C-alpha cells in the first residue's frame, strides 16, 4: 500500500510546526495566532495519521504474516491514540501536546530506522553487506514543510467572524 502522501504530510508537520513555534517566540503577531495555527496544524496532521492508520490496517489485512502484524500493531495504537487526543480543542492548541504529537509521529514514521539503529549494536551487524541508499526526496520534504507551514498559516490567519466566536 502506498503511504507516501500521509508520510510526507506528517514529515512536513514535524518540520514546519517547530519552525513556527520558534518564529512565534520572536514575533508578537505569530504569538497571538499560535493557538489557531496549532489547532489547524494538529487537525491536518491527525487526518494524515488517520490515513496512515487506514493504510497500515489495510496492509495488515492483506498480509497474513504474524510477525509483520505484531510489529505494526503498537504503532497503529499509538497513531490511533494521538488522533483521538487531537479531538480535544484544549489539547490541540497546547504547545506541549503539539511537541508530544511530533515525537509520536516521528517515532511511528522512523520505526524501521530506530530498529536498525538499536539492532546495529549486535555482533552480527555487518555494514559492509548493506547497500547504501541515497534518497532524492529529502529536498522535497523541506518544500512540503514550507507549503504545509504556509497553508496552516493562511488558514489560521483568516479572520473569524463575530457570530462564530460565541
């Protein structure tokens, strides 16, 4: 199953949201709109995580191997919990909750790299036997992050009508 769209959305969220939070420290206008921005960014990231959950569950259903499903199940549960917690308006506007979400999404995205890192300390690890892979999509991730930042900024900067504030 192709999970590149939600993967890139979550990577863009993980890069652009901390950048926005750092910029908000120095700019008073961004500081005022920070709750709306965080709410928008966290909702979009939760939708991407939900899409990732759908792809992972579909992949689990298509592959009946027990060892593959046992490894993906905790990540599906983490992503599900993060999506459900994002439904709370107070939580999704919180900076601490946003940073926790970024960490959860990063762990779920880079689970294979984390596994390889920790198993690399065993004696059977032979890096000379591995092929070296250089990704060409790394530059595009920063472009996606900039676009994600701009979209969330313009959605959050949209003036709210007085009738919907109540």
